[in-house]
């Protein structure tokens, strides 16, 4: 490869790598409900994007398939936040 093209090839490689999605683990904690009779639960679920709005869009249909209505996503976080939420989520820890 000619010397003049080497910096261009390196720059293109860096741009390609920067465009690839990050493979970081992401989780959301949320509240959901069922009606008749009213039931509420707090849960933690793995989501594909660490963004609150994206997590809401991803979780709503998952919960609906099991008869739950998503009330809200409280937040999104990485694996470092899992252990502190495990007891509170109980049976809904990574269920959906």
C-alpha cells in the first residue's frame, strides 16, 4: 500500500469501528400493573439500549404479552446496579 494511503486506510478503519454498536449490558427498572384485580410490581429487565425512552418502547410489548401494563421506567443502568435491585424486584428480577 502506498505511504500516502496508509493514513486514509487507518482513518477509515477507525470510523468503521466507531460506527459499530457497543456490546455493553444494560438494564432498566420499571413499575407495571394489571387490572381487575389491581396488581402492581416492580421489576428489573435487560434491555438492548441504555436509554429510558428506548427501554420503555422495548419493555411495553414484553409486559403486555404477559398481561401487564408498563407504568414507567424508573431508570437505566449497567450491571453494577443489578445486585442492589435484586431483592426489591424479587420474582420480577430479569423475568421480562
